[in-house]
C-alpha cells in the first residue's frame, strides 16, 4: 500500500487551501448576541462585508498564532501524555494484564470472563481519558497475551484497540474530544454525561459481543482464524517475559481507579477544567512512580517520552487553530455557515443531524485527529446547529461519533496503521474483520444521535 501523507502535511495543505479560499469566497458576517452566557448567531442576520484576503505570509504565521491561541489545550495535551508516560514506567498495567492471563489459562470459563473484562477496562480508558496512541504500548502486551490464550493477533489487537476505540467513540469525559468540542461549542464541560454513559454501554457491549464471537469461533476451530497459522501454541506460552505483579504495582492500579472517581467528582461538583484535570493526571503519574520506587531519572525519562508521543497531536491542534484564524481573519467562516445552512435548512431535522454525522466521518479520513478536528469543525457546527434549531450537544455528539468510529479502520490514522504493523496484520485482513463491526456501530450511532431530540433531553 502506498504511504499516505502525514497528518501535519494534510493540515498544511488545508491551511494553504483556506488561504486560497479567502480570495475566492465572499466575506460575510452574522450578527451575534449573548444568550445564557454564550455567543450565538442571529438567524437571518447574515450580510456581506469588505473582503480581507490573506497573503502567503499567513501560511508561516498562522501556526504560531494557533499555538498561542490554543496554548491551554496544548499544555494540557503534553502534561497528560507525560503523566501516562510516567505510569508506563512503573510496569503496573502490563503486570496486571499478565496476571489476568495466568488466571485465564486455568479454566476455559476464565477466558470468557477475563477478555470482556479487559476490553471494558480499555473502553473506560478511552471514554474517560481519551486513550488512543497509548494502545501502541499495550499491543506489545496483549498480542503475547492472546497467543498465550491460544488466539490470533487479531484478538491481541482488538482487545486494546477496539476496546479503547469504542470507548473513545462513546466517550463520557474524554478531554481530547468532548472536552475540547464542548469548550468550543460553549456548553458546560462534560455535560450530558448521563446519555453518554448509555451510549458508551451500547458501543462497548457491541464491541465485546463481536470480539467474543470471534474468540469462541477460533477457540473451537483455529482454522477459522482470518490469519491461519498465527494462533498461539503451548510452546509460545513459555517465551513471554514475566513482569512481577508486586504490591506496589497493585497500589498503582488502585490509585488509577481512584483517579477516575476523583475526576468524575471534580468535574461534576467543582467544575474542574483542563488545568485541574491535567494536574490530577500529573499527580497520579508522579505518585505512581514514587510508590514503585522509580529512580528520578527514569521518572523524567518517562514523562518526556510520554509527552513526545503527544507532539503530533499538539502540533495538529496548533495548525488547525491556525486554519481557523486564517478563515476568521478572511471573514469567510460565516459565509461557509450561510452556504451549508441553505443546503441543510430545507431538510428535516433528522436528516440535518445525520448529515452532520456523515460530514464528520468523511472529514476524519483526511484529518484523523480528534482534538484537531474538534478545533477545526466545532466553530462551524456549533453555530450551524443554532441556525437549524438543533441542540449544540447533538452537534458535539455527531462530531464524537464521526471522529471516533472511523478511527478504527481509516488508513490515514497513525494508530491504526501502527497497531497493524506491530501485529503484522495485513490491512485488507483488518478491513475484512473490522468492516462488519464498523457497519453495525455506524448504524447504531445514527439511531443514538436522534435519541436526545425525540426524548427531549437536549
């Protein structure tokens, strides 16, 4: 397969395109008014204004302006990535997974319980902390784990990747997607969590059922594997390197669980935002290393490594924010909104909502970055929802679904191609296995998008 352009290359091309669009699209603006503490567009107030086309110098200055404008979000991304890096240094999560594998090999029933349990844990991580790139680390653990259970690499990839993926798509408090999207849409941070918990449960149940169906199929007949000859054997079980599950590592896992509880309480009762949540993650990472007696040099290395892994995400946010600055300075955003509104306005609300979902899913193929896509599209989708009489929460949900679900299969995603490369799973094999699951999830998502409107909860 021919290598596709890097995300930053795609963002740079989009930046150039938007500079060109400021010369082609007429400038225009809607009037805005303050309502319930947020600025909304006034329907019917659009009018043309004096053009303000952007020059080529904007290509070099816009990313810097974007970095400054999104500084709080970018700082948060680096701190959280570093915190996860510190936790990985302790080896607690790897040791916990290996302990579960040991139990599963004692009885067949354990396999039916433990695999769904681990998938749910990863799903919770995706739904709460936005686990995505981090699965590249866990793949190195779950692939040997799957082989130890006499399963194939597809299961080894599916446990963390699909687990975190369905959680990411059905997120409850993912700061990288919902947090950023709701902040831009000017709705309360992590509001609407009750319905999102239901969505998370539905997506996770579908993911678990699909994976376990495949597990039971190849457990009964290894020849049914989509990768014949890759199913683990008794000999391979002995080759896995054991990470001791010490009491210190057990405490780290308990601390991690308590951190989830603290995050929920902090957001719900004390209106925590990115600074407080980032501080919580940072504290968990430091305390975890101290509990395990990790040397200060390794703590620092773990933090730096974790932050490095978030570099692309941070830069994409800056570039995408720069794109919006170009569009805003060129006064073309409201014109685009006006055009989209005219196209969608004649449609029933149901069709408008589904059209938002399709748009976000399509865009994610070209810009597979949740935080970057939120920064790019929500300033358009949020006010558009006002014009169409649709709740901004539904607009955020359409973004959440469009970004999250397609991440599981698109070849432009570094995480997707990375895990498949590590597992040595051909892309066409993954599409064959993942395709039916994605189709089911997309259909269910389309129905769940309409729930809040018909139930009258948003």
